[in-house]
C-alpha cells in the first residue's frame, strides 16, 4: 500500500442535503470509507447544509438511510442507526456558523479577504458585459476601493454584502493529486471568490476547508468535478495557516453512450415519452377522473424550459401517469428497484477502481483488504446497468430459498405492503420460492405477480396472439380443457403443489397426448390473465382453490359472452 496502516488516517464525505444520494456520491462515500478502513483510520460523515434554500431535513434523513442501507457506516457524524456521533461535532455546517465567522474575521483583519456590497443586478450586468466582449468574467475588485468609513456606514445600514477572498495575482497554484498527478491552476483562472454569502452562511469552499482542518481530515477523496476547486481550498489553507490534506479525485461516471450520468436523465426520459405520445396537456393520475399530475401552468413552464427539470415528486407522479420506468440514478432508485446493497457496493467499487487479477465479484471485507489509491483509474467509469443486473441475478440465485424468502419479505414490507396483507405467511413463502430462480431483482416478483393479490373480478385477459392460440386453437381447444379439468380440481382432496402436479400430469397423459402445456397454458391464462407466471403447480397452490375455480369460471364466462356478441 502507498501509506502504512495508521489510525491517524481520517477521511470524510461531505454531501449537500439537497436531494437523494446520487450513485456518484455513493461511490465517493464508499471509496472514502474503504480507504479509511484499509488504513485503520476513521471515516467522517459531514452534512454541508450551507445552501439553506436547497437543503432539507427530509433529504438529510434519506441520505443517512441510503448510506446505512449500503453498509457504509461512519465513525463520526450525525447519530443514525448506530453510527456516530463523535468528538468533533457538530457535523452539520449550519450548526458551525460561529466557527466559520471566527476564521472569516481573521482573514478580514489580515487583509486577505474583504467585504463586497454589489447587488445581484450589478453582478449580472458585469457578467453580461463580459459575455458580450467574449471574455471570461472576473470580479473587478471594485469593493477594494471603498474606504473604511464607507464600509462602516454600509455595515451600520445593514446593507447586504458578501465576503470575498483576495486571490493572489501572479503565483500559480500547484496541487498534487494522488490520481491525476501534478495540477497547476494559473492565477487568471481564480478570481476573488465568495467565502461568506449575504445570508451569513459560508460557501462550500470555505466551510469544507475549516471543517477539514478542525476535524483532522488527512485525505480528501472526492469527484473530479472538484479538482479545480482544490486550488481555491489550497489558497485558503495557506492563508489560514492550515495543513494540506492528501487529495485524490475520482473520474466521472458516464452512461454507456458516453453521456454523463445525471439526475437530468430522468427528465429526459419523461420529455421523450411526452413527445412520443404527443401530449399537449398534463395527463391525469391513474384511477383518477380529474386529478392532473400538475397544473397547466406548471406543465407549460416545464415543457418550455429544458434547463429546469421537474422536482422529484412531480417527476414520479408523471412517470406513474405515463406508466414508464425512470432510469435509476440515485441510490434510492436502485433500492426501490430491488437491487441488493452488497451487489451495489461491489459494482460501485468497480466504477473507477480495479482490484487487479480480473477479479470482479467481492465483498466489503475484500474491499477493505485491497483498496488503495494507486489502483484508482483516471479514465471515466461507464455505468453498465446490464452488468449490474447480471451481478444481482447471480447473487439472488446463489441464496438459499430461506435467505431469498427473508430478503423478499423485507423488500415487500417496505415497498409492497399489500402482499403482506393479502397473502398468508405460508402463501408468501410459496410465492417467494416459486419466483426465486426467475428473479433478477427483489422487485421482479411483485411487479409480475400482481394477479396473486387481485380480486378474482379484477383479472384482465391479455389480448394477444399467444392468448388466442392457447385458448381458441386445437381440438380440443384451451376452453375445452378448462371445462374438463375444472371438476377434477373441485374434487381434489388436498390442495398442494404435489397433488396438483400429479392431477394435471395425469390429465395431460389421458386427455392431451401427454402434452402438459395444452392444459397448463389455458389454466395460466385463466388465473393470471397472461401467459407468464411461475410454474403452474406453484401458481395454483399459492392462489388457493376458491380463487382458481372462480377465475376459471370467469374465463369460461368471458368466452361465452364474447361468442354471444
């Protein structure tokens, strides 16, 4: 390893609680955690809620829950599910304002920072002028021309202002990165950036520098998008007399087509669906005669501005109304879709890191034993959902039946509680076992097995060539087989998989030339409405005698109604 194992290693993950945890953020947290554990150190979770307009307690709770679900447990940070707190708190930036202001005052006193009183309109006019002149905007330091008396008068008037850091004019900033090597940022690329906003909260750049120092962070591992921000952080560290942590930046995560994996992918999917269907007005919610997904004003505003994606709640409502699946982007998307947390951790670890030796499948302990920065890759990672799905399938199939039942029940309790209400423990165990080897995710059985919990009169028969062939062709046809097998099912003494299998196989031998499918497929359609289900014996056993007989009768009545019309 590039570093000797030592308890002084301290890493941190410092997300902004403005939405759900993106897989890129989860990958960063995983690498920070793995590096700390590999070196016998501590992993800190810190909530950078300095953007009061975008931060929320709901997002914070969701973020903590997602990390805990992945098994990325922090040594210090917000108390949650047995993790944290620690001795360097509080771990919310919004609760550390006194500390930030103390260091802001130091920079002001030393002339390394200054107050700037321009309003948003003035700054936007300056930016517009720069654009018109085709030059990069750089703050003109007009505030430095204010004398002390004017500044004091503005402060006495409570005039809104920010504090800017006075960046060096001539010296480039050199940063050593463990992944990208030596990085040099020219002085003209850094203007006098804001370190304290008008609302009294620090910017991200200032807060993380102060917190990293006070919390003893030794290694900063984060996404490549922060690489050039590091120059600002180094300048602040030098100005305040802070030490420099070791920096390592992780490559971006791309979709297979080379586009950046972004939360906007969901919005793109919604816009494509709306365009393909030619929708001009907001659709209604399912099972609602007049409740629109959103107001017409909101709808028109969204359609007219591609740069403003829908908020999460509206996006999910629209996806439900359009009956489409949004691409999984956030950890909660993959959790909801039925991926296993251990599979997610395994796959995330491969996004920008290589264990070597063509090894792809491993657990967290393997990651701890082998993770180091010298095998972090510079090239962008590609998020291959097919590969992740294959990993998940393999992991599910490797489980014992008992393990699968337990994991499926856990997923169902969280996302499909209606199954627990409608199926007995025995039925649910049969339902799980019947779906074990055919499921790629924990959500598959619930999505394909709705017919198990529907009332008998809710079954809708699929209008397809396969259904028509199974029910209406041949001599005798499927309907005739249903009529013939129904009394046998009524008289069956024990309604069990074994007895059902014996009965139907004997019927097939005697009445269907030994071809079980000739009776199994009509039965499957009668009880599910489709041509796809678990094995027919398990399907009938789970549904129970009454439901099976009611649904066969309904299917036959449906045939009679169709023929009479």
